[in-house]
């Protein structure tokens, strides 16, 4: 299973209405995190689970769902987290 497939599987706990993950690692060639093999990703996720939550809370929910991947496989994560009403 690829990293992106793992990310989709782990983020499923947030019951996303839509989710898109783009590997942007190529934009960071030579960067310290890239040299260590960790990736840079863009995450666009829409879920009603974010309703009433602050941006920081939404990010924490995502980090929690991704668990250990945030420590090893993901160096940077550009997050766009919205509810269906905010789209």
C-alpha cells in the first residue's frame, strides 16, 4: 500500500464527504525532510466532523487520524479542512 493509500485509509475515520491528497514532494527536492524520505503533501478534506471546530482542532483531528505517519512518512502537510457548508 502506498503512503497516499495509507493516508486515505486512516483519514476514513473522519467520514469525509470528499478527500484529495496530492504528493508535492517533488517541489521540495533537497529539503531536509525530503532527504530523509518523508513526503510533502497537500490534503483537501471535507467532512461534517469539522462542524463547530476551530482550524487548530481540525488539524489535530487529522494528525490524530494519521498517527505515526506524521512522525515518519509525512514531513509536511498542507491542510485545507472544511465542512460541506463551507465549500
